[in-house]
C-alpha cells in the first residue's frame, strides 16, 4: 500500500455514498467519472474527466459532507426550533 492509498480509499467510499444517496445518477458523465475514480483513483482520470470531477463531483462531495455535519449536529443537540 502506498503512502496515499488511504486518500483514494476515502474518496472511493465518499463517491460510493454519493451514488447510493442519489447525488449522482447512472448514465451521466459524473457517474462514469465517479465509477472510474472508485476503481482507479483520481490519478486514473484523463483531463476531461478531471474537469467533470472538479466541476460536478467535488461540489456534490462537499454537499454530502455538509449534510453529514448537519445530521451529526442535530443528533448531538436536537432539531432546530420550529420557525414562527
């Protein structure tokens, strides 16, 4: 295992979560790029695929992480009060 294999493993798990959560749909370029990154890591992506990764998958990964943080915060302190 190389020094940065854990990074690709973490990325693969996050990309799998995106797909399972419905953030990325089968049949589109983001899905194909996600699948390729899961199988071969970011280093396997061609420049055009890296563009799809950066422009479409990175924002989706950030949204997924934000949703996780919000869920964790709600679990820790309870739901926010209802709006009036």
